[in-house]
C-alpha cells in the first residue's frame, strides 16, 4: 500500500461503511467519555478537529454547545458528514492536516482514534503538530488519542499481531520494523464463506517520540491517561490520550 494516497484509501466505499451506530467506536461507552473530556478542554472556546471524517465526535461535541470546525482530506467522508450536519453548524476545510488552515482561533485542536498515524513519515507528523500550534491561542491544547505499538507481541521472525477477534470481525496488524510502519487489516464476515477486507497504512509512534514532536512545535505534555475517562497510563496500557499545552511563546509565533 506504500504508493496509495490517503484520499484513495478513504474513498466512497470506506466513507459509506465507516459509521457503525451504537457499536464499536460509535458505542456510547466509547463516545461519551471522549465528548465529555473534549468539551471540558474546549471550555468556552472553539474546537478544531483534524481528520473530522464523518463527524463521529464533532457532531455530539457540537450538540454539547462547542463550536466545532473540521479539516478533512477525503471529500467522500465530508459528503457523509453532510448527511448529518450542514456547513453552518460544522464548517469543514478540505485539505491535509499538516498544512490546511481553518479560519478563526481555537482553544482546542484534537485528533482522535489513532488518526495522526495516517501520516506516514515523521516529518509529516511533526508538521501536524506545527499546524495545530498555528491554530491555537496561547495556552491552547492539542489532544491526541493514539495506540501503543504492540511490538512485545512479536516473537523473532513474526511480523503480524491479531489485536481484536470477535464474532464477525478480526483485526490484525502487519509490521515493517525498519520503516516503523503498520498496515491494519480489518476482516468483516457473516455466516457465509466470503469476507470483506479493508486495509489502511500507518506510521506508529512511541509516546516519547510523540512528546518530542510536541516539544519541537512549542507544546509541553500536560496530562497522559490510558483512556478518555482518565485511567492511569501504565506500561501495560494499549493506548493513550495525551493532552499538550501550547506555551505563550511557541516556535510558531516567534
């Protein structure tokens, strides 16, 4: 998948099958803590979601009274969002989250559900931090939800891990350790012999590497938890929610 562009991956088929109302990442127990925490961090200011997608988080956050703007590269994903929210309620800028500029000033920029790893080089990921800093008021926050690479599960000579297995679904990742890349494979199937496969490439990031990216853009780590509800982050945590705060004078404003 190395030669595929993100807009080719997140096409019409991906957009129209992305939402799973009430289950998976759309389940209330997943979505409600996410929205609660982001609303708390946004306060009375405006929020900007990088890679807003079909509005999984932006729509309920907007319904909580937070003014939300989005940046999204995939026009099919935006089209799907528009079936649920119009441009007046949630404006969206079409573009790459490393460089696209949204009008206004924001107290919060956020990236959920591992989306920063869709950027496949370290330089692009650093650029994403710098773009977040450009949009934030002094003291504003950039929030990232990201998984912890499960390399401890890889014995010598093995390059894949199954990270979820349940009726009708298997999720596995294949690793390229040299390039720090992962391809996620999502297999969905019913009672018959056929299965549907969706694949997406990612560049995995260790928490400490993420902190250095933040520092380069003028942020400092404020909090890190294992989930949106505030569970302690430990060596056994499979993911984290990291909140970075922008200094009064960042490299973007000097």
